């Protein structure tokens, strides 16, 4: 599982209400939720991104509530993955549960700048900054977590295994 996209950079402690504001949670439609993704941090975020782009953040990305809406909004916005120095634990778990690839890498989060072209290999944990010709390392997911993400989330993974 490999991804390539433009980096969009965010700071420390981006909380779930900044990822998708609570006032926007009047829908369960992922495509509608995507239209509000990151709007309180950058109102033009959804106008600027392209499918496959990558969010890069500092520490404690996804802190705040335990709602799955935040990773759902990111995934529905067609962001291919999120790289951060660290994630709030419940966000980390919710991301895997819905099939949103996320990687922790202090070096990548520090050195990647907004606009850099980045490639990610989830199997090896290798992150390449194609703009700066640098390579960083993240801990790759264990094989079973790779299978969950590849299936599109935990429920789809379980359903496929039941067949």
C-alpha cells in the first residue's frame, strides 16, 4: 500500500472539533462531512487539496472527543494518509477502525513542509520527501493492521473474513 501526494501541514494538538466542527455533525454522510474537514483551521482547505494528498502534523493529532467523525471526514476528503509526531490514542484506534492510514514519525513531521510532494509505503514504513530527496522512517503497521486498512476498515475486514 503506497500513497503519493502533496503535504498539508498542521501544528500540535489539532483536536477532533478542529478536524470537523461539532456544529457540522448533523449528518452521518461521509461525503457531506468531508466538505467541512479542517474548516476551522483553514476555511479553504477543501478547495486546495487534491485526492491522495497527505496531512502532516506535529504532536497529539486528533485529541479531544472519541467520535469517529474526525477520521471519517479526513478519509472522505480523499486524504490518503496522516503523518504526525504522535496521535491521540482514541483517534489512532478510530482511524484504523475506519481504514484511514496513519503513521507516526517525528523526523518526517519535523522535516516535511507544506507543499512538499511525499510518498508513503505503509508496508515498509518508509516516507519519502520527493521535493527534498529525503527519506524518513515510521514504524510500519503489523500485517493484520495492514489488512484492516486495505479492507477499508475493521467492519469490512471482519465481514470479508466471515465469507
